[in-house]
């Protein structure tokens, strides 16, 4: 019988994670289990509970299973039958029968499949029986995703491919010359220095001869590393490299420098590295000396940036139609490459395990001292960055678009006053906590609240570890929770943050009537800031009033909430008719078309959410879209991309959640 604490942890896990699937299974294994098995295996793994049923309100009912031994026999019969499942990834250690409320629940942990076992498919049909996990659903894999899985299965590195009819004429010889000069400077006695270019490349894995067909030519590694941009594009039409430097800590801020493939330079990986590394490190305020363009002294920060850039280039999946992107901002360095991790993120951070997608490219960088040995790169990035006591690097995947991102933030992780405060609250118990637990408490102390989503933004820990840590810290009296299910957030004992319902309740119970300033642009006494840039948004002499007990509203009908610095549109019918017509006009293309290009739709959303918060139901009504489709298709991604900001970040999925452009908030600073 599971004890109460174990069951509470289980429920917390269910409510937080999209890698959980609950299925009602009284007497038999559900038919749709196999789709979920395939999807979890091909994505990030997950847990299936048989005998739990999710209710409309988001709670879970323990319906239980009868004769679990019969269901488990059906499970393993199917797993070991190639006509049902292409591979069996489960052992007895992945299965647990839990006794809860005098009923039995089967817990099945489905691991993420190794690339050599993918695609995992069912019913002997990879085209129709291969699934992947998106959000909280199982979806059939498209042809492009399937092709990448097949390509990833091979034992040979992806960049070892021999390119027929590509020769030394396809190289940028200036790039190769610079590489050889660096190679020579590092080791003048190395025997490769005396070789002709073709043999030099062959020794590095950039040139190859097929002994069976007698064909020879550049490998993909040789072309990518030293090739001419036009030749690379002939083989990889979607190949693209991009470096962007922004003037402010915001995705939408103006860029002050950019390097992209435009014909003004070679366009190959080594040239990109040389140019971008210098741009990334030019104004770093840490010790760094140059001697004839060669580093004579290098700090841990420089090493971390160098390793991050090399990893981005060496681990990219060049078959994906996504660009390699490097971003520099005052607060961070960002590295994005197409392709998901081949090694689990936690294993990569620990170090020692390697499965490089393009090992020849990695070796070429290593041979000139620009990378660590395989398997140690990510570990060295994390350890070197921690030397500055900055926020830990954030390494994560965008599964839907098959991209890997690394963020190196130059923000002090801890203010000493925060540590003093936490030591005062908890004594030496705080110092004895695990790093994840300390990060959670530091965040709660610094930002006044913390939830699962916020912790995941700050750590590379698996979602399940964060899910279990939060209720554990509450049981140990380090945290206090507010709200329920996916709206739950945590504060330190004695700290108070209003819930969304409390905020709205306070506004709706208010009967205050007051006048704005004659300028009508800054209502700081009531926590509202209305832009003066748009006269329809901030008319002079605006009057804020109570309307039949329904809360304080400005003369455009927008709700005024004391916790927010901008007005909130919660009800179209409460708006001034002219202002409402203006919003409808802004949304007219979306209202008239069931499908719009993504960027066009997001520009419409940003225009509506400029200068005020807008609730999700109101956005859905204006745009003529369902609320869920709008959230999944646009709003969630715009939040991730920092185009939008939540009104109530402590409860991101609340039904009254509102959105405002990040640019609007920035203008207030």
C-alpha cells in the first residue's frame, strides 16, 4: 500500500507533467496504450498509469484495474511480438503495481529509446504506426521526422558521408590555409604538417576513398568545415548560419551586429567559428590576452563560450531545415542548433558519455585546441561557468521543432542578502539541501514565489525531479503552497503573494471612484500606466470609475488591477464601442481567415496586446479562434520567445490569464 506522502507526490507529478498519460483500464490493456508507448519511446519517455481517470476539473479518480497480472501478461506478450511492437524497451523494473484506496493502479515507466532503436513503431508499419509526443497528445510522425530517425540509427558519424563529385575545388582555400597555420603553430613537429592538402584532409576525416567503389571525394565534414558557401548550399539547400548581437536583454530589441551567409565571407563552419568567437569575447570583462591572434591566457568563461560554440557546430543535425543560431545579449549568450541531444541532458552535464553526431568536425576543432575531448564538453561548460557564480547554464530541447538550446546567463545567481535571509529562516538546514532544492528556495526568496514552470526555466533538471522537489520542500516546511493542480505556486513561510482570484476579487469588490491626472498618461497611485503614444488608449482626462460594483475601469472600459501596471481587458462588452471597434479592426484578418501565416497571426496578437493586458478568452473572441488552439498554437511559444509576458506568471494556465507585449513592459522601465 502506498503511503499518503508517496501518493501525494504521484498526484503532484500527474498535475505538472505532460510526460504522463492516465488510462482507464479495468480488465484489459487499452488499445491506445500502444500509440502512447511509441510516442513516449520516440520522444522523451514518460509514465503511463493504468487505473487512473482524469476528470473534467483536472482531478484524478482512482478507478483501479482488475487482475493486473492478466494486463501485464498482455503487455509483455505485445512487447515481445514484432507484429505488435518493433522493439521491447521495458523490463520488470519499469513496472509497478500500486495499492491506492483499496484499488490497484499499474505504473509503467516508458524510457526514451536510444537512437539505434528508433523509430519505435507498432503493427509492423513505421509510416502509420510511428508516433511522437507533442504537449499532452500522441501524434503520428511525419515523413521528415521518420527520415531523420532512420538516418540517426547508423553507427557511422553523420559527417563521414562521402560526397560524390565534390573535390578540392569546392573548398575555400583561404579557410583551409588559416586552419593549417593554426595546426602548425600548435604543433610544428606534427607529421601532418608535411602532407599535401588532400592527404591532410584525409587524415582529419575531411576526404575519403570508398575502397569498394574506388570513388573518392570530400566528406560532409570536409565540405562543411572548409567549403565554399555556394558549394555547401548545392548539397544542403537549407544550410544557414546566423549570429545576432542585440543591444538589450530582449529578443525584440534592435540588433547592433549580425553575421549571416550573404556572400561577403566563405560561409563554412571554421570561418564562422573564428569570426563569431571573436565577436562573443571582444568586450568580455574577464581576463583575456591575445598574442598575434593566438590565445596565451584564457579564462574559464572564455573556455565555456568556446566549447559552447564548438558543440553547437559539431552536434548540429544538418539535415534539419533549421539554422544554427548564436545570440549575444548584455545578459546572456545563446546557442541553438538543429537536432536533439543524442545523450540525455543529465548525462551530458555529468560528463563521460559521448555520442557525437559529427565526430569528424569535432575532431577537427579538437586538433587545433578548440575543444575538449568527446564527452567532457558540456560538463566543462557548466563547471567553468559556475566559477563566476553566475546563474547556472540552461541546456534544453525544443522537441516539437527538434532543436537544442544552451543559454549562458551572466546574472549573479545569489545576492548575499538572500542567503543571509534563508539562513535566518532555516539555519544550517538550508546549506545541507541539494543544489536543486537550494535553487528553488533562492528563487522563492528573490522573486517572492516559485512554481514548476519557473524552476524549469532556471535548471536543466528533468521535469519529474522538479515535480517531486516542490511538494517535498513543502512537507519539510521550507515552502508554503497556494492554489491547486496546475495553478499551484509556492512561497517561503510567512510570505504572501495574491492568487489571480484574489486579485480579481479585490478589483470587483472595489467601489472607488477617482479622476485621472489631466495628462491621463501615468496613474501611478493606482498601479496603472497607460501609454501616451496612442490617443485612443490614453485620452486626456480619463475617468476611472466603479461600474455597478463590477470593479474600477478606465473610460475605455478596461479593468484596473492594483497588482498590474497596465489596464486589463477582461470583457469586450465592457469596452467603449469605438475602442472595441478598433480592436476588431486589428483582428479582422484573423476573423475572416481560418488560417494565417504564423508570423502574421502573431503580429496581430502583439498589436492587440500592446499597451494593455488582454485575457485569453477575449483574445480568442477577437481572433475567432478557440482558446486552447490559440494557447497551444501561438501564445505559449510567444511567451517562450519573450514576445509576450503573462499578467500572472505565478499561475500561467489560469482561465483569467492575460497577456501583454514584452516591449510594452520594457517601455515602462
